[in-house]
C-alpha cells in the first residue's frame, strides 16, 4: 500500500511538472519561436561569414599570384612602368596574411629593380615584420641586408645576415647569410673572425655551394 502511494505521488509530481512545462511553452511560445529564429539567423550569419572570409582569402591569393605574374612580365621589358603594379601591391599590404606579406616583398623587389635601395630595404623589412613565421621572413631579411650593403651600410647588413643565421638556421638562405657575414668580416680586415666564420659555414652547411666555398676560403686564410 505504501508502495502504491509512493508511486502515485511520483506520478502526480511528474504530471505537475509536465503541466508546468506545457503552460510555460504555451505562454511563451512567441518568445521561444523568436529566440529560435535569432539562433538560426546567427548560425546562418556565422556560416555566411566563414564563407565570405574564405572567399576573400581565396580572392586575395588569386590577386597576389596575378600581381606576381605581372611583376615577372615587367622585369623583362626594356623600360618597365611599375606605377600601376606598385599601387595595386600597396593596397594589399595589411595584416599578417601571406598575400599581404608577399605584396610587401614584391614591393621590395620592384624598388630594387629601380635601384631604390632604401625603399626596397624598408619593404623587405616590412614583409618580415608583418609575419616572421613564414618562409618569406628569412628571404626578406637577407634581401634587406643586400639593400643595406648596396647603400654602404655594412653594419646593418651584418646585423641582418647574422639574424638570418641565428633565427632561421634551417632556412634555404641561412648558408648564404652566414657566408656573407664572414665575407663582411674579411672586408673589414678581421681575418681571424672571418676564418672562424667561414669554417663554421663549412661545418654547418657542408653540402651547400656556400659551405664548399667557405671551406676553401677558411683553408687559405
């Protein structure tokens, strides 16, 4: 009997709860529908936003590839006009995305072609500053170092070459950067440091053309 009463009380409580929930939904049906619509709209907006972002990213990738192709076509002309290309590239230099970094890098190349070494160096350094984690970072630094050398600023060039060697030792330009640093030491008359640096290049990059050349130089110094 006691068991039956307990079961009856549980059933009554369940029925009350169902009734309360039903009443709540009935009274607040419009609010719930509106809330559901808001959630759906938010989800759709998020999906659309992602698609737009992806689309924008894809468009930027296509655009920078097109501009790079235009640069390649211009540099083989006898008297290239880089003005339109420069303007288009400058409009893309914003943020740390690959297209933005590549735009700054290409601006460095454009200015280097025109022997505007100071501007070229600034753009290469800008490319590095925008994103120091992608493959263009060490390439941008070594190009900036070359620009500094072209301006006679060997101190800055040496600083940048050594930065490439220390921060990106596994990059494809590390051997060249290390070799160039050793070359500058030799030009400065610091034969002992130059010899040690050439020997280090030979040891670190034995299969590189710079490593092989450095080995020969370290031997004769």
